[in-house]
């Protein structure tokens, strides 16, 4: 199985500027169309800072990252300070093109695909040589366009092998039903493309021995502060100009997909 080398890859950003900054490659999104294949690389999430021996963190309250492709480079800005304060104005875009050039070093390498049974046994075993270099490829089709996302499993849910999971619903009768043998990896942030633009997102997959049972992306998008509260009054306030004024930016827009998932490891 050949994949982008996220384990060793890196990005050097603002390459032509006075100051460069280097980050990890958090994920690689491959998009295949009739005209060819393009790969988008996402940098680590960064915070604004000052280059100073006196004061580093400044008053700018947002996070940002870099998306680089052969067509150009974009900045992903996110954070509640980026939300528009005009309740009737246009939504402030979270992604903006930039003239600052990035250089990506992320060659394609051979890795070992890991089947469900092997991955679950490995996760449930505690050994001194165990590591966290588990990755996933999520693939889906959108019309004539095929996407493949490569990303580390930032955290991975799996059943505790010391407990009898048949007793789970006795102790928690309202807990969602699922198979006793599962793996549910989640990663974020990653980059998602909806056909028109890139979006910062999380991705989650519910895996069983039969394959991916559920794949969801959770996109960052503006919402009202009142939408974060429960109750009829909060829902009403969220729909008013006051609710639109008190805007925040959160990961809340869920996009389910009919997708497949393969796990793999970088055995360094």
C-alpha cells in the first residue's frame, strides 16, 4: 500500500518571506478527476505570534493553517474572533488564497495495511513496543470526483478487553447499540473539500469486521452563541439578529458520507 509519508513529512511555509515556519503535514487529501490527480496538504494548526525576545503571544485570537496544492496556497482561519459582527452581513470566509509560497516534503512510501482483526488485537494488547503510528485512508466518490484522505488516527476508540461488553447495555440501557467488536478512529484537524472550497474538519469512522459502518466529517462553521445552549428561548434567540451578532465558529456541521476506510501503520 503506497501513501503520502505523513510520519516524516513536513511543510515549510512563507518560504519566500523573511521568516519561514515549518510544520507537520497533518493530512493529505487526494482528489482525482478526469484531468488528473491533485493532492492538498494541510499544515499543523498555528496561532498568531510575534517574533520578539520581549513578548511572543499577542492579542490576535484565532488559529490558522496552510493548505497547499499545485494550484496554489490557502490560509484556513478559524476562531470566534473571525466571525462577522454584522448580523446582516456576509459570512467571513474561513479560507483565503495567499501569495505566500509553501514547500511540501511528503513523498509517497510503502506501508503495511492492517486488517480489522489485526488492528483490534494490536490495540487491545499492552506491550512495551506498542506505538501510536496508526493511520487511515478514507475514500469516497462525489459524482465523477474521487477523494482519498490520508490522516493519522489522532485517537481511537476500541473495546476494553477486560470487560464483558454484553453487560454494557445493562449498566447503560440508553447507550447507542453497536457491535461488541469495533474500532472507531477519529482525526482532526483535517481538510475537507465540498466541490467548491476547502473546510477545516474532523473525520470519524465506525469500523467493524464488515468494514466502515459510518463515516462522518464534522466541519467548522459559524453558528450562534445561543445555539450552544439548550431550551426554547435559546433556539429563539439564535434565530434573531441578536443571535447572529453573537456568532461563534465551531466544529458542528456534520456531513455523513458513503465511504470506505483502510487502516495502515508506519513501522519505523
